[in-house]
C-alpha cells in the first residue's frame, strides 16, 4: 500500500512537468550548418571485414552510382568529408582536383570516395574535400576468448542478423536499394547494436571486458567526430559526409543533438534517384 501511495505522489509531482508544451526556444544556433550525413557500403578495396561484394569496374554499376550522385548533388555541398585519415588530405585534395579536370580518369581500385563522393563534388562544383577517419582496433570477437554468462542475448543477436540477411540478401539488392537500407534509421540503430552494444553482454563477474572493447569503438568514432569539428566552416557551408554506415550511425547521435549542425534527411534525396 505504501508503495502505491508513493507512486501516486510521484506521478502527481510530475504532472506539471509532463503537461508542459514543447520548448519554444530553438536548440539550434541561428547559424546552424546543414549536413547530409550518408552511410555507404565499401565499394572498392578495403580492409573492412564487412565489405559487400561489388564490382567497382563494372560500367553498369558505375552508371547507377553516378545516377545516385546526381540526386545527392541537389544538396549542393560546399564541403565533402570522407573516410580517409587527415594525414592524407593533401593527396586526397590533389586526386580530387585531378578528377574535376578529368572525370574519365581511371582508378586502380575505385571506392565509394572516387565513385560517389568525387562525382557528387564535380556536379556540385564543390572545392573542398577532407578526410576525417581515425584508426583504432578493437576486439569485436572477444566473446570467443572469455566464458561469459549471457549467451542467450548474444545468440539472439546472431539469429536476428541471420534473419536480416535472409530477408534482405545484399547480393540481390541494387546499389540504390542497399544505400536506402543503409540510411534507414532502424538499420542505423541495428548497426550500433551489433558493433558496440552487443559487447556489453559479454563479461565475467566483476569485470566488463566487452564494454571495454566497445569503448574503443566509441572512442574511434568520437575522434572522427572531433576531426569533423576541426574543419573550418561558415554558416553558408553545406557539408556532405560519406562514411561506412556504422560511422554514420554514431555521427547522427552527435550531429542531431548539436546546436552547430542541422541534419538533412538522406532518404529525401535517395528517393529522387531515377
């Protein structure tokens, strides 16, 4: 009875707060910068273990990617950020400048950067491109090395992934379908779950081995976001970010909360692809 009374009192005390209308004050700066934060699969050579099979030299694949670039270019970015380390920025800018002069130039292993980001930039007359990547390893497979108790949850994650693979087989998806899936909010949440959150279920008594590994992945993405914030921007700038979709998921958390940026919906542009 005492517990019920306490709960009633608590609810009553919360009523004024719960009844409040939405905040009238904007949580964004008047100078907030538009950002199109787009997730992609890796189209060319990559050390990423999750590479999708994609023939980056196939003419039809290139045509489809360029059709997507045309739709994204309507965003008119003034700055492009890609998954390269800042130490390569001079090389990256020089290669991009060469592409602007000769869009038919050949790349030995063209990635989503050369196939998609460069073409978006060319169509948009974007002059600046930067790498914001940061390398940091973490042991995603730590569950193989320790005996942890919560195997039920982890096995549940694996069953969920198997179900997704069967329901959305990547080898049968078009480039556009794959990118639409990669930028769906539900899919982005799933990527964070399977790349980091799942590790919090892997631990032994009194320790947090999995969480410590997940923290490394969070740290990598935080440093990448810090690199984004080091790029000099003005209120008139429009920023296009192209990353592996898991990085996109992490960035969305911070970009959406930040008063400095206003996030634009990627699917609004992908739905325009013809």
